[in-house]
């Protein structure tokens, strides 16, 4: 070991691994790490950082960026897929007792092409995925790892990498106490503007030009002190264990959330998706009220449109596709949804990003017909959605991975946060009812982040 280096097992592992790491290509060096909350790896220094956790699946956090894939325009899904496939050429080495780690890009896509330009979302772009410099991962079978990613030509010397590892281990071994949440004020767009927008959508539906359109409204949060993002992530973990947790810090702005909705997951030729549409307050989901919700014609119509679209888009790609005839109820902490789980077996090697490109946006966040509904949204919603309702998640080198729909989240910058909440407008919708639904969803998101009751 180099003279003066700390006498610690991870440092010794790093020394051994670096000696075998080639200089001419991407190198991944994995050592064992202590158990810790994912958000412990984040610091309040504004450095690029990310977090991803899926129920029963991969759970990781990263800081720094060794590889960034920023893609614009219609080819954004294909570009991310190409970059992920290139990870297969990385040289990977690990401590013998460390679980294996599959290299992956983590990030997301804007709801619509060009939907992030010229706005608060500009640093995120149409698509942005990253391979962090340091990735901390907790493994389902137990144990945790810390992986260093080194780009081609980057120094493999312990002189700088040893102290870096010490910093990362220090964060994991001594998580900071959570700061107190500051007092906040919330400001919503006025009901009159919302009512006019919903009325316009209902006119389009009545004229037969749209069958469904999902409209979103924005709630602004203001505080007297910077909002504590790591503490918000910790609260999110406690409040939304069964959700798809995500967080991306880019240029000092953080988009984080806990989504209940899977867009698509692939493992080999097996895929999973789901339709999640139709909402009821958790306070009303008991007894006879729940039965009324499940059989309500308006809720069933809104849900059926989503199921039909997902089935139609996946069927040509699958040799088998299982779609239940009736939805189930997905209870969450404050609300409940109608849910139809969908599983299939692919005809061939269709990568995750290609499946996502076929599905997004589903009528759960866009509408039907899709192109017409999304065009109507772009013309009438008062603020760009950015990454809200876009696909976010993890793409592995072999084409596997998981992407969720970016819901129940907030875009945080210093003392401000913005939360988006949407509702599906179909025949039978009312401005007041949909305003109440978006309010429920916004309160749920704020509560999960520690910014509400």
C-alpha cells in the first residue's frame, strides 16, 4: 500500500483494483461499503447528484459525473440506448466479497421534445442520463457497494482517489442529522384559469376531437430558507417505501419525487407495465364508497382508455401479453388509484428505451388521441412541464432496466419548489372535481417531501 494511505479495507481493495484498471477505456472499480441511507451520499455543495430506487429492485445514489448523455429531439430515446450499450465495453473489477454491479445510466426524459428549453427546466434538456463518478448501491440480497467510474485516460493514481474514497465513506458512515424543515407558503394557480382550461378541453371532447386529455396545474412553494433536499429525500423514503423514488440535481436545481406509476420494466425478454388512472381520496376509499369508485362509469372510462392504448402499443412487440379484464385498487398513503398490471413476453430483443418510446406518453399523462392531446396541452397549459410526467429511471448496458412516470415530484431551487399535479379530463369531468383531484395529488407529493401534512 502507498505510504501514508489509510489502513482500511476499502482503500486496500481500491489499490488492488486500480492496478488492473486499463487507461484506454471506461473502468469501474467496486469496493464494499457500509449500510447507509441512499441520500447520505449527497452533499450540500451543488455537485451533480442522483438517486434511484424501485420497489424490490435496484437502489442507488450517485455523485459527480464520469459520463453524461444529453440528447435532444426525436432521437433522444435511441441516443440514450446507444450510450447504455456502450457501457458493456467497460472494464469492471471488484472486491471478491462485493456483490456484482451492473453498469447503468440513470436519468430521465422531458414530457415532450423541446418542453424544457427556455425555462427553469433548461439544464435538464429533452433527455439527460449519467454514469456517476461515485455510485453507492444497496443490494436486495444484503450488502452495499461503492463504485468509482474512471473515464479513458483519467489517472488511476491513489494520491487523489484515496482521499476521494475517504470522503465518500465518511458520508456513509456518519450521516448528517436531518435539518429542520423551514416554514413554507404555497401558491396555486387560480381556479378561474383552471376552470377555463378544463372547459376548453371538454369542448374538444364534446366535439369528438379528443377522447381524453390530461391537464396539469402547478403549485409553487416558497420558504424563508433554502429547502433541505437531503432531508426531503429522507422523508420521502419514510413516506413512500413502495414508490419509484428519483432525484436528479443538475446545475443547482433538483427534481425529486416518489412516483406510484411504472411505465415499463424489462428483464431479458420479460416486460412489465401498468395502467394507473382513476383517483379517490384515501379518506373515501373504505366500504361502500370504494365499491362506488371501482364501478363509477367516469373512472372506468378514464382507466379503460389507458389500458387500451398500452395494450395496442405493446401487442405488436410481444408474443404473449397478459392484461386483466378488471382493474384493482392501488392504495397509497393519502389517495388510491385504479390499476391494471400488464406483463408480457417480447418477440425478440427489444431494448427498454425502445419500449419506452413506444409507450410514452400513455393516456395516463397525455391523452387520446395522443398527438392531438399533447398538442392541445402544449398550447393551453400555462407553464412547460419539463420532466414532470416524463420517463425517469435506470437503463442497463444489455437493454434491461426500469422507467417510471415522473409524478408526485417537485423541482427545487434554493428557497423555492414547484409541484405539478394532473387530472384526466373525459366526458363527465367537471372543473371543480378535477381541481379537487389535483389538489389531493399535490398534497400527497408535498407530504412525502416533508413540505405538508
